[in-house]
C-alpha cells in the first residue's frame, strides 16, 4: 500500500464516522421529554390518586362528625336520631378546619347528612409543563342512628 492509498482509506473512514457524529444527541433530545412526561404522569398520577382517597376519607369523617350532632329536643320528643342542623354544620366546619381542606355546605335530606370535600396537592414533575396542582373532590353521607338497627349477616 502506498502513501496515496493510505490517505484515501483514512479519509473514507473519517467521513463515515463524521456522518454519525451527533446522532445520539438527536435521539436523546427527542426521547428525554417523552420519558420525563411519562415519569411525571406516573409520579403525579399517584399523588392525584392519594389526594382523591384523602378527600374521600375526610368527607366520610366530616359527615360522621356532623351526624353526631343530635338535637337535644329529639330526646324529649321520642326521636333521638334527629340532627341539629346548626350543630352539625359547626361540627363539619371544625373537622374540615383541622384537616386544612375545604368543603361544600352540608346537605340534610331525610336525616341523611351529605358533605363534599375538595382537596388539592402540588405536582412534583408536571409543574414543568404548567400543571402545578391537582384537585380532587369526594362526597360522603352519614345518618344518625341509635342502637343496633338490624343484625348483620
């Protein structure tokens, strides 16, 4: 092999490797945002489910707290499971103030107390694309009863 052939071979090798230079960068630039979005959906999706469950738990507890507010006049009239609406609202408000979440006014129909709770949680990764908080709501009901109503199977 003479000097001219060696130079041509080296030039061909260099041109082949130069064409591949930077291709990994392009792949990373295209793949990385998709991976980051997938991780954000996974992490913040879990946070959203946890917020929804927390809202459900707090709605149930707030409804139970309100259902415990029985009207004293009901005991005298023979209907001890009558709710005192003002006391029930105050009990729900106190409970929700302790949790830090907000709730809609209670609805009282046929002795059933219904409370809706709205909870929020901050996002960890989706904040990078402008979604900074996830909101969840849940509704629960409770009814004041006395004694054992029926035997469970």
